[in-house]
């Protein structure tokens, strides 16, 4: 009897051990995650808006995770080189700081792209949003947005507009504005927004959609004129500038944004942990102030919130791409 009791006890212990081992094998790197440094890949150079945002989060995120957080810049192809690196990462410790296009329309613009943002990237959190500012040279005609747009209609294709390149939100947004406001300026791509602003100041460009942080500095210096923000209402980032809706361009709502994404291979528990931390850090008073100074209104969504935003923006910007036949080889 005693031997039988010992045998049953032994079998029970062995079964428990096997069960625990099986559970551990099914849930790797969850309770102990992260087990090493976390890498945030940014697709733009040091000092750029995405880079500044990533570095602002690095320290508080490191404290929360108990591991170093390293920001790595992989510049090129409007951020798509970095997005591709994130999509293909398999170390469970790599994420990316993304802009709109990297997570929405990249594949629509270039079917040959080596990653598909909707299939290969996992949303973590939408951090901040910002409208663009329709901006013109200081001596541009018109005393308000309505008068300026009327002058643009009269000018037709004798006017031009600048953007940081084909397929950027600035480019697609202007094409949408052309359609809705019945204007016809010609597109001129530049390496980046600073070069676009300089070209307007020197009179080489007639208009552009600029980020508020860049536009406000030049507007306050008297070098550029604000026409309106690309939102249905005025933005807290530039409350003195009317919305384009006030100028008669109804339902025009376009924003740039930055967000965090991870490869689909990142375990769900790790992704959930990151989503919670990024959301909490973004909505802290200190980070709200930092991001506002960088030109962002804080959102700090859940992963599902970012997933819905990706879906809606893909539909909006994808519609412009399809109607205008825009492609990038």
C-alpha cells in the first residue's frame, strides 16, 4: 500500500514537472521579457522629428522595462528601409518609430516594396498627430484663405507647390486639396521640408503644406504667410491659423502622425506590454509638453486605436493614389 502511494505521488510530481515544462515552452520570453536591450529603429536622420520623438521616449521606456533602449537610425526611401528592417526582425527586441506612409500606403505606392505594412507590421500605439499648414510666400495674394484660393484658381498651372517627395503625405494632401478646392498648381519635389520652406521664401514656390513647427517659425518671422490648417477645426498647435474648412474647403481633414509598430513575430504579451507603456508615457504631463514643443498633439492610443487609424488613413490616402495614378518605382 505504501509503495503504491509513493508511486502515485511520484507520477503526480512528474506530471506536474512535465506540465510546467510544456507551459514554459509555449510561452517563451513573456514573463521575463525584455531579456536584453530594446532597439527602436527610426527611418530618418538624427534631429528629424521621428528621431527626436524616439529619443524622448527612450529614457522613460528604459526605466519602465529595466533594460537599455537604443535608438538606431536607418535612413532612406522615406522611412521604408527602416520599416522593412522592423518588419523582418526576429529577435523579439526590435520595434520602429513610424510615420503615416510607412504603416499605410507604402505598398500601394510601390507594389515591389519588400514588406507589406498591413501584413508584416503589428500596431503598438499612435503617439502624436498634427495637421499640416497650407503656407505661401509672405507677399502671396489675398487677405484670407478664400481670396488666396481664388487667386490660385485663376493662376491654374502657372503656380507650383513643393513637397518632400512623391508619395509623401504633403504630396498626397496637396493633390487632395487640388481636387476639392479646384486649383491646379504643379508638383515640384524637394529633399525635405526645410528646402521647401526656403524655396517659398525665395519665391521659387507658390504654396506648400508644411508641419506646424516649421511653418510657425517662418510665419512669425514674417517670411511666410499662413493660409489655413488641414483640419476641420483649428489646431491647438497653431490656434491663430484658420482651418481650411473656414475657407470653404469642407470636410478637409488631413494629419501627419508618428506611431510605434513591431514585427508581427513579436509575442502578443510583449506587444501588449509595450502598448500599455507607450500609451502611459505619451500621456504623462512631461511627455505631453515635449511632444507639443516638437509640434505634436498627444494621442497615446491602444494598439487597436492605431489599427483603426491605419485602416482609415489607408482608405483616404489610397483613394488619392488610385484617382491620380501615383506610383513610385
